[in-house]
C-alpha cells in the first residue's frame, strides 16, 4: 500500500486477517448482548424524556498492514 493511502474493511473476517487488511469489527458479541438486554428491559427503562433512548454498541478497529502510518 502507498504511504498516503489506508484501506479499511468493515467485516473483520479471517480473510482480512490473512491478507493484512485493517478492518472494523461491529463486535457481534456486544450486539447480541445489547439486543438481549433490550428485550429483557422494562419499557420505562427504555424511554428517556418521552423518546426512545439511543443504543450504542462499541466496535473496534484491528490495525493491520493496509493502514498507512500517521504523518
């Protein structure tokens, strides 16, 4: 990869690891945990100020060879 360019994928598959592709993982375990918590939560807990509260599920970046160094 040229030093001026970074290539990032959005699935973090084994192929991305094998090929050295920097990849973003949507963190499937955390997504499932959040969905189960949502299903089991009381309706009052899900509401804030009369609207549905946003849910955040943190993902992570696996830096590999396809990311250029910061200049």
